[in-house]
C-alpha cells in the first residue's frame, strides 16, 4: 500500500484495486461540498431574486429572466467561492478568467435547460428554474473544483 501526498485535497491510498480516498480526504471533500452549497445558497438567492424581478416585475421572457438571474448570481458567487470553498493558490487573474469560462458554460446550460423545461416539457417557469439549478449545480461544482480553482 502506498500513500500519495501530491495534494492535500487528493490524499488517497493506492491499493492493488485502485485508489481509495482516506477519511481525511473524504472529510475535507464533505466540508468543501457544504461550503459550496452555502455559497451557492447566497448566489442562488441573488439569482432567483433577479429572475423573479425580471419575470414578474418587468415581464421579460422566463428564459431571458433566468439568464439575467444566472449572471447576477455569478457575480455574487466568485469572491465567496474563491475565499470560502476552494481557497485557491491560483492567481486572481487566472482564476477569474477560468471562472468566467465556467460561468459561460453554466450560462449556456441554464438557457438550454430552461428551454427544455419551459418549451419542451411545458413546465411552469418557476418550476423549470428550480430544476435548472440542480443541473447547473453539479456542472459548476465539478468544473470549479477541477478547472477554476484546481492547481
């Protein structure tokens, strides 16, 4: 059995059956996921407030309102994610450029998911937006963890 210490986050034990995460690594990952969810809750509140305002107050198309909300939530998310979730050693410039790239992917995914849920499945825009959060949450966590703030 060999222990790999290349990265704190990736501490694992190599066995003949493959790699297993240690209890320390699982604990760190669990805390990171919880922090990501907390930051996501703040960003989602900003996002959903902008979506509701756009849709109900200004009467804009629900898909466009969702995209406006996603952009507003993304602005709120960057600083909180960098500081409280991934604590990156990557330079701010590099991380922000990667963050923008991931947000662009999430923006497109939001638009496609909303189009599918609202136009394709005929769901109410509010329900469609909630379902879209779930889809984009998984995409954002994985891409931010390994691409934006990874080493």
